[in-house]
């Protein structure tokens, strides 16, 4: 298994972050790598998120879990490996929360695929987290 985690602290309440997460078509406003994002179904386990990069590459993710306003988990099935990203909010104190993006690549080919694919996918996590936190603080 391969994994990585990035986080940022913010004064934004968890509910504000949750609203941004659930408004999938507006993800490109705070995720610069996305040209388009679409939610098929409701924002809950079993639904599909279809993301199109600025270059036109399409990725489909299945939502594996969603617990308002704490977290959601999406998964990309690559056949012999699964890319699972957990997006969660943790209370730090009475006014601050930590937004955490944790990616795990698991499965028979994870040791081969993870070290190459994982850093490519997660390289923008710090920028995405920063933009998400800034937007949620407004």
C-alpha cells in the first residue's frame, strides 16, 4: 500500500467546508486543475463524481462514504489497484479546524503503481487545500 496525507488549519466552520465539498460543479473554482466536475446522484455513498482536468482527461470516482459535515471518501478503481481519498475535517479547538486529504493506493499492483501515480495525483493537494480553506473562510 502507498499513502500520503496533507492538511491545513482554518477558522472556517466544518459546515462551510462541507457546503463547498457538496457543490461538486463548483469544484473548479477552488481546484485549479479541474476544468469541470459533475455529481451523478446525490452527495452520498454510491454516487459518482466525474472530473475533467484542464487538459480534458476524465476521471470517475465512486463515493464510498459521506458523513456530514465530517468527511467523504472517494475511490477510483484502476483494476489491480484502488485509489482511495479521504477528505475530512477535524476540530482543533473552539475556533479552528484541520482539513485533511489522505490518499491510499491499495491492491495487488499498489506497490508498483503507488510510488509513481500517487505523487502525480496528490501533488496539488496543498494548493487545493489552501484554496478550499480560503473560500470557506469567506
